């Protein structure tokens, strides 16, 4: 991925998270998430992509899946192979339809992983 692609995708993520920060609906969603049990999964792998950080996870039932995470999450390679607590937030990322084009303004709204920490 080129530096320009990285910047364009980062701006899509930032634009999506900044726009909803002040809304009552977003605050209610945050309150609902705080009341839920934390999501725990084991990280099998992660890779920097053109839309986001692509994470391979295995949940507590052994089901493997791929999820999108904030680009900064890919820097936490020390957590690969470990059980982590996951925090998600609705955010916009570059659309699959963009096919990595840096000047593409199409976005998709996803439940983006925005924070991970090692589970106790």
C-alpha cells in the first residue's frame, strides 16, 4: 500500500469517527457497549490493508473470522497469538468499490475495531 493510499484510508476512518462523536445516538451506543460483557477473541494474524488493518480472530467458540481494525491496531504485533478484549465503534472506511484508488470518496460504514488490550 502506498503512503497516499494509507493517508486516504486514514482520512476516511477519521472523518467517520469525528462526525458521530457528538450525537446523542452515539452516546447512547457507548452507554450500551459499556453495559455489555467485553468481546474476547484470540488474534491469529493481522495485516495492513488499503481500507484498514485486517485482523484474523478466533472467538471463544473457536470460530475464525476476519475483521477490520483501525490502522494503529496493526502496530500491536506483540498481541498476535494472545487473547484480547476488543472495543468497536461504527466508523467509515474506504469502500471495497474503490479497489485501493487513493482519490476515491466512496466509503462503507463498519463496526471498526478501535481498541484492543490483552485479556486478563
